[in-house]
């Protein structure tokens, strides 16, 4: 089976997000000060070939924990979409 994994990686809420603060400052300069609490993260899309959804989920979880996310500073979540 083939799946598409949609992975979202965000900084932990308790940590400072310098990129988010920079974007928030830019929004204020554009007279968009009503857009606040900006957090900047990553969205990763990857194709996974696996025997079943559980195996695909295990592969994505391993990839996130070992490569894609720094779990000390970031949290991740993902969804799997079967395409065949």
C-alpha cells in the first residue's frame, strides 16, 4: 500500500519562537497588529510504502523522532492518507 504522510512540526508552546516573533513584528508594521501569537513550524509531505497503515505509521513516527523533528524543542503530529 502507498500512503501520503502529512507531518506538522511546531516548537513546543513553552519555548520562545524567534521566527514567530519576527513574523509578528512584520505583521504589526503592515498594520496587521490584530494577528498575534505567531508560531512558525514546518509542514512535510512524504510518500510511504508499507504493508498496512500501522507499518506506515511506525515508519513515519521513527522518521519524525530520529530525523525530522528535534523532540527536545519541537512537537510533531501527522496524518496518513492512503492513495492505493
